[in-house]
C-alpha cells in the first residue's frame, strides 16, 4: 500500500461490488473517498471483510434490488469472468444478461454513478476473440459512458509479483473527461525478500526438505524484475518450483496443488519454503494492520483472488486528476 498525501477523491462516495477482501475499499479510502455499500457472497470472505471494516457485505448480488443501493459517485467491481457466449451477436446490454457483469450494468443504469472502475483477469481482454470485452464496452457506451481499458502488471508499479489484470475505467459522458491516462510504469525497487518475515519462528512450519529436490545451479546473487527459478521438487509441475527471493513472486493463485501450492517455493536463508499468508498479503499491498483469516487455506485462497491495492491506488490517483481537470463539475 502506498502512502499518498493528497486526497484526490475527497468528498466522493463509492460502492464495493464483488468486494472480496476490500482491496478497492482500502485503495479509494486512502484517497479520501467514502464507502456507502458493499456486496460479497462468499461467507468466509464476508467475515474477514467485516472484521476489517465493521460492516458485513450484502450477499448474492443477483438478488439485490438496484433501487435499494445508495446513490454513489464511483462504482467499483472486480466481477468474476463468466463466459458470455456472445460471439457475433453484438447486442450490447442484451448480450450481458445471464452474466454477473449484467448486475453491474443494471446498477449503473439505475444509479448513474459518475465513474465505473472495474477489474478482471488478463484473459478477459481476449476472451471469445475479444467479443466479451467488446460487449462490456458497448454496454457501458449504451449506458452513457466513455470506456477505457488497459492490462497492467503489478511488477511495473512497485509490487514484486507478476500479476497482469485488465482495468476498465468509465466516465459518465456529461463529465466531459476525454483524456484519462493510466499510471506510467516505474522501476521496481523492492523484491520478494523485502516482504518476508525476519523472524524465522513464524515460518518454521512452512519449510520443505525433500530428497526429490533438484537445484539448477544458478547463483542467487543478482536482483531481477522477473521471477528467477532456482530448482524444482518432484517433477517441477505447478506448485513444485523454487524461486529466488531476489526476483519477483510468481502470480499468487487461489487454486492449484503441489507442495508450494498457491505461492510457489522460495529459497530463504538456505532453506526452501512457500510464502506465509501474511507475506502474501504484503505482496498484494495489504498493510500489516489488516486482519487476515484464521484459516491458512482460506487466507491463501482469498489473497489469490484479491486485487493489488497499490495498482488500484495509482489508477485512482489518475481518476482524481482527470476529474480535477473539470472544475465546473460538482462532486
């Protein structure tokens, strides 16, 4: 998480849909915005969210009446990527029915927020040969918004993790925002080792010592903005690869097996282990004050599904700047 002095979104309100652990909420609140509604159906995630923010998100969004959602300036949604099955139909809003994006769209149609801020997996950009993204774009344009989209990698914004996601920003047409720009990448200065526990007693249970461990002979002495593979366990499948802490983390995952499942393995002080849930939290931009699940398996899954707070903050700063350029707009 980045310390940003200027409150670029001061006075604005937002809603947190498909809220997960509240990454959008932390990012926007750090810039002065206020959350007026949250929605998340996963019960274990709801509990973590409530322990951090003091309110329990409403459940199943498909059953929520959009008229009952509070008015807001910004709608945030890291909605799941469902198959749209819309190739060639090109019916915009109608094509989005039957998907969770439709729930975003019907709320937008009813509440007409000034800004819509969405995030999804990288492959969303090319799903169904680009038709899925085209439906989202066309739907938002039909609802009266300009549409911007770009795939950004967390490693380009201060977080040592390869995590590519598509970020979609929409401004209501009457705001007159025509020159929104995504944040510019900058040089990585921190690596995995900067996010690890100094106290080894916290991670003793995570060390792995197996006879079928094979190192590739690379010397672990240079920093890199890429992951550095040093070896494998077993056959080297997913969750069986060992990396240097002087590089970046592989993409944290909510699923997958192997002895280093969900985080990958790392050579730390001559020993090999997976990451601790708190270290995963740090590599997603969550502050150490954030309360994580008591269940390690749930925590790994939840952070694997989460958003990178630092990237959201930097995008939100650019949203604030774009709004600032329109002094006549009342927020």
